[in-house]
C-alpha cells in the first residue's frame, strides 16, 4: 500500500509541478505557480538573487571586537537588481533563479509577489540556502571585508532547470544572463536563445567571472563590462595578444578611448553588436553596429498588449524628442559593419553607494529597448538610472520618477559625442 501511495504522489507531482531533474529525494517546488498562457513573453533574466547584509560602522572596524554601527538587509544579486530596475521603469521581466526555504529567500521573493511578477522560474529548494553576501564597510564607505555564500546559483541553477523555460526564452524579446551561472548553464541558456534568434545580453559580474564569455561569445549580442572586465574578456578571447589596463590618471576621454580601443575592437570582431563599457565617474562608451537588426527584435515587446511599456516610451519621446538629438540618433539608424561609438558623461551625483549602479544602467537600457526606444536614448535612460542608484542606499532606488529620469536623459543626450575607433 505504501508503494502505491508513493507512486500516486509521484504522478501528482509530475502533473501539478514542473519536472525537477535533480537526484531523487530532493525536496523542491517552484516559488509560486502562475499562469503562463500568453503567446508572447517578456524579457527573460537568468542569474542570482542574493540577500546583501550591509554593515556600516560608526568608527574604524577593528578585528576581534564589535564596532557600533548600522546593519541592514538589502535585496541584491546582479540579475535580480536588473530585473527590479526594469520593473520600476514599467517592464515585467521573467526571472529564472534559485532561493532556499529560509528567511533570506522569503525576503527576496516578497518584492516579486508584491510587484505581481511571474515567479514560476524561481526554484525554491529545501536542501540549500539562499545566496547571501555579508559586507563590512569602513567609515569612508569602502569595502573592508566580505563573505559570500552563493554556491546555490552554480550548483542548482542547472541546464535542466533552464531548459524547462525554453519556450519563454525563445519567445522573449531578449535574454540576459549573468556570469554567476555555471559555464554549462550559461552555454545551455545561450544555445536555446540562439536557436530562435533571441538576442543575448551577457553581464560580466566580476573580472574573474567575465572570462566565462569565452565559451559563449558566438551567442552573445550585447555585454556591459567595466574597464577591467573589458580587458579580462579581451584576454579570454585572445589567442595570443595580451591586453593590459592602464592606471587611471589624468586621461582625456579620447586618450582613454584610444587605450581601450584594441580590446573594444576585438570584442566587436568576435560578433558583439552592442558593447557598453562603463567608466565610473567618466561615464561610458557605447559601441554598436548593425543596430537596426537586433533592436527590431528586442523592441517587439512593445507590440504585446500585456508586456508593452508604452508609458516609458511616450515620456522619453516627449522630453527627448528626436529632432533635438538628430546628430546622435542618426547613428542609431546606421546598419553598418563599422562600429559607431558614443561617449556619454556621468551626471554629477551625491554618492551614497556605488553598489547596484551598473545593474541599474543595464536595467534602464533593456527596459527602454523593450519599450521601442532606440539605442542612443535607451543608453541615456540607463545612465540616468545609474545616477539614481548611486544616490540611494538600496541597490535599486525605492522610488523612481519617470519624468525625472526622462529629463535627465535629455541632459545626458546633449552632452554625448561621437568618437572614432582608430
């Protein structure tokens, strides 16, 4: 009788829940069951959901004793931050990730549930803990020490779990993956996207993990490294030549671009169509080619009655009309093998925390592209979102004014200028 009951329970789980391909005995359920009957899906984001424990002391921290200060929990993780940023801008991304049955997992899922985001892609497991990073800063706000427990992302966010959402990935306007994924999972996700021509955005995460682009570069459409990640990616993709980062001194923007130019050229020769190189307080370099082809695919979500983000499009079009920025916007309409490069400066900001700025940049760009905006104005929105992030304690600002972001994008566009690859 017990055997028959076990078989019936097994059949019931198979019918009522997505199949789990891990070893027998693992207790696992999707975070929530939600309908996915739409024939057109939002952008898919795959990567880590992390609880950040942030400790900021009132005095210099000393080993072996406690220090008075402030300790807070923040929702984090590169992929999660990008997804939340997109949500704040009016998009509804689909997240594929993993959390545990614990307090950290409950805290991270609370936003997803309150925002009515789809959660069936978020695997919830009893045999692991939710990824957590504990950060201790000094009085100046610089990282003093940190401990990361994020093995669940590599171990359980497997190719089998990702493959269960094949139709979503292939129907999405774009796929974003972060480099926290195991290389096998990165390749599996990118192959699924490649089969249907879904553009792939690779988020490098760190200098070490950015080298994981080497096995998937043939599938990657867009990527957003900082200077050091760019050099690491170029070295990982180079068969002989070694690229070196130059110490940041009093470089002009043009001389900095000349220094990074060889690495930029290599990545674009490898097939990257959109390369966003972040420069901290110096802004970013936007490098792109064949703009019309992949933006047409990404922008298809604006036609979907459920997931379109018309409000963002209308606001940006109102406050950043094309006729005011025609010289830059004309670059976005070029469909050429030769890369176009634009430098956008960073806006002045009262810095509270630099964590999350790069993620909000990516979220701003992706949300704007999915609303139907061109590359140039989408990037300006991303820069404005990055500024909002550095002025907020949270990784993603709690309150965002779309009108304010659109007005700042106008200022950013006015300061942008074209550069030339030598």
